[in-house]
């Protein structure tokens, strides 16, 4: 279960963020490729130092190679 009360779906375009309101829409961009994806914040985290977002598998795959595990991104809050 996510902080929003919904079941986590790795195929959905969602992400976790520590402080943004649940339901916020965020555009996440891979600066190396320029590819971007819009995700909905539905959970809290990540709780690892230096990380700002935890993307679902589908969202990560849309902008990068999931085998990398971690990537540097830019993000812009579209709707709070």
C-alpha cells in the first residue's frame, strides 16, 4: 500500500516524494536524453540521502534504462 492508500502498481506513472502533496503532478526529465514523463505523487519517500523522487518502474523505463537503478533527473511541479 502507498501513503495515498492505493495499492502500488509498478506499471502506473507514479512516484514517491517526501513533501509534495499526494496527487501532485510532476514532470520528470532525464537531462542526458531530454526524455520526460509526467507522474502523480502517490507515496512518501525515498528515505535515502541525496534522492528526491522514487519513480515507479514504468516511469523510470519511460526516461531511462531500468538496469541503471538510479539516475540524475530534473523535475518540475505542474499541479499541487
